[in-house]
């Protein structure tokens, strides 16, 4: 099990995001399709020109895996970004 600790700067950033209508929350499988589509459109995440940034099944597993923290940002109920981190790294 992991625990998150927040610095004053993180708390300020979170408040600033809320003031701009951005909500940060944990991703769920219901979000998979929209998140994956966003990942495919993000050229910085691609492995190379012919491969997507990650296979769909691997991406789906990371949403469910307890060793990953998978958060998304949404504004006006539309996903605008995401972050995924492995807690074992």
C-alpha cells in the first residue's frame, strides 16, 4: 500500500486547478476508451512512427493495477490529460 503526501505547492496547484474548473481524479475502466484515444493522439507518447505509445491491453491493466497510480484531469466533464506512475519505481 502506498500513501500520498502533499506539499504546500501541490495543494496550491490543486486549488488553482479547481479555480479554473479542472478536476483531478482517479481513472476508472469507464474512462479507458477516452484516455486511450487521447494517448494515441499525443505524439510525445509514441514509441516510434509505426507503433502506438502503448498496447491497449497494457494501458487497461495499468488503470486497474494496484502498483500504478493513474490520475486524469477533466474540465467540463471532458478528459484533458492523464498521468500514470508505477509505485514500485
